[in-house]
């Protein structure tokens, strides 16, 4: 590998600030790059999720072009400061947030995919932490930019390193997208079968739409299919109460790492980060955030380990109900119910008893058929693969960038 060349950041890029916006501009107009998108992605997504009403002059001044780097410029914590994302294509008529800085390349000395990983490397994160100005909020500004150093191999080596790491990242994204799509399909099917009651009848046709008989249920105050029953979740789930003995170090799930509006828990903490209030969990256990249920935190345990006391943990009494129970507690209607039965104002808490009191229309045959979807198995497999890929990427990154490892042609 060629010798690394030390160069100042401002010799390669020109820095500029984003657009100042008002609430009236949001939600309409043209593509807009937000703080959130930059923070969570090595590379800008193919399509920007947000919109902003902007003029042609603003679109020219705050444009997004291939090779641009966007850096979060301000944050309450150092972990969120100077997180970067790189544009791999032009984004016509798009603009970017005033909470970001744009670094536009002055020349062609840097390969975009290489710099994307360099800027999220331990070296660069350490440099940011050591040089950040802290007042009430951390700030990445022109002064910091002017004396930060980059370490670059020759362009050919940058391409090899960047492409390898990019291919690993793409595989991680593909697995994540498959999980997201599978979850959405499972939720859609749940809605058809258990809410609209258009499950396949004996002829394979949608039951209710095809004239299947419905009967009034006084408990639920609604019509349900003839032959169905009403069950409380306490008949389907049991609360896990086995206290962890702290004799080993186990993967841990707590409220901070549970995502909102997703059953996929892809991050894990460690039991040695906690001193009390941990309970054992098994892969597939159903987890529900007990504090502030309006955050929509529900999912399943991706592995054996422990769960913090801020997360209710349940296990199905019959394995055939796994998918049904998981999708039931991760629906918007259930979160609304949890909010309504919570206690407390500033930090409302929902009890496990309230969760288990929830009543649902139920049919054994349809629940068993719904459970044929290998939902937990597939998502868990992709989570585990992604964790291995992330470990590989993070191990390779410094090795490749400091020349301790090389990529053969």
C-alpha cells in the first residue's frame, strides 16, 4: 500500500452552511436534506424523504451535488456532532438544512466512498471530540474545519478500500430493507385477516368481502366472524419475571435501543452496563416499552439475553400465537390503548397488567396459519448477519486506512 499523505481538510473541500427555514416551508415543494438523514446514513439515500418550498435562487445556493459531504454542525451531545453523509449523485433542485455544513470538493483527489468511511472512523471521531467547541451545544464550525487533517492513500487505494467497505454497507442496507419490507407485509396481512376479517375462507376467497357471516360481539362492541372468540392477551401471553443473576455478561435490551415504529431491534447493550432490574429473555420474546408508550416501542428479542425493567417482556403460551401476539402489540391501535391506560403525566407508564387485559378477536386456525410466516426467524437471521458485517467493517476500517491490511487487485 502507498504511503499515507497528510493533508488539511480545507485544501480539498470548501465549507458552506445550509438554508435557514421556517415552519411554513416544510412538507411541500422540493427535496430537502435533514439532520436526521445525515446522522443515520453513510451515504445520502437515493430519494430524500423531506420536502421544502424553495426558490430557484435557494436551490442554486444550497445545492446538493455528487461528491458533496454533509456534516451535522450542532448537537447537544458529541456523539451526534460532525456525523457525515456523502452524496453519490446529483440531487436536482434539492437543498439542505441549516443544521448541516456542506463540504464541496475543490479537486478530484478524494474518492467519495473512501471519505464516507474515513469520516466515521475512530480516528476522525476522536479528532472531532478533541477539538469541538462546547457551549450549551457542541458546534462544528469553520475554525475546526480549517485545522482538521485527513490521511489519504493514493487514489487507486482509496477506490479499492472505498468499494470494499461500500459493498459491505450495501449488504447491511439490503438486509435492513428486507426486514422492513417483511414487517410491513406482516402488518398488512394482519390488518386484512384480523381487522378487516378478509382471511381466506374454505374456498380461498376473502371471508368478509365474499359474504362470510359476521355476528355482533358485545365485549368488543363490533361485528366479528361467526365462530371466532374473544381473548384477553393474558390468555395468550405470560409476563417474564425471572430475575437475572449477574453471574455472566449477556446481551441486553433496554428502552434506549428500541426503535420507534419497528419490531426489529438491531442494536444491543450489555448486561454489565446495568447494576439492577434486569430479567432474563429468550429469543423471540415479545418486548414492549413501558415508559411513554406514545413512542411506539415494541418488538421481539433477537437473541437470548436480558431485558431492562423499563421494557415489559412476554412469552407466548402457545408458539402458534407468536406472530399474532407480536403484531397485535405493535399496531397503532394498541399503542393508543396503552397511552389511554397509562398512569403519570410527564412520563406515563403502562403496566403489564393493563397490556394483558387487552381483548382481541381470535381464531385458532387463522392464528396458526398466520404464524406460518417465518417472520422472527428471517428478521433475526438478517440482524445477526448485519452485526457480523458491522464488526467486520469496523475492524477492517482502521487496518485498511493505516496500511496494516491491503486489498489485492
